[in-house]
């Protein structure tokens, strides 16, 4: 495991996933997954589907908010499942971006990694 990933795992909510670390945030009705990739030192932001009959977020053990346990029994099995989607960083709320830079800095990673494009 990369030292940067191990250090991020020590921060609140972060989990290691191979060469990456992930954390989930809820705020203002929006749900985001944030991923840091160690080798390229890049951060990606994803929307996390809202809880609901076709949401997949309830099946993700890493989701930190809500108590959803997955799709309801009366969900339409033919309806498309909600999926995570990448979000351009300029659409991410500033307080969340600032928090990610603080976590990176505390983990010994250049906080400018949050600003680097993919």
C-alpha cells in the first residue's frame, strides 16, 4: 500500500481500495464519492445516487450516510439502476474541495493534487 493511501485511511471516513483511497460525503442533499489515486496523484469526484427504489448506493458498504439497505421489494426490476457519475471539480462545493485538500495535506500529499486535471 502506498504511504499516501495509508495516511489517508487514518483520516475520518477514508478507505483504501488498492492504489486509491475513497471517502463519501453528504451535504445539502448532494452525495459525493471522492477518490484519490496515489500513482498519478489525482482526485476524482463522483455523484452517488440518491436512496430510492432504483438506487445502488444502498448496496455500497462504504456509504456513510442514510440507513438504506438497498432497493425496495416493489422496485421495478426492469428500470435502469442509478449509477455514479463523474463530476467536474468546478461543480463541487468549495467547502468539500477545501476539506479534501486539508486531508491530503495532513496525509503528506501535495494539496494541489486536488486541483490537477485528469
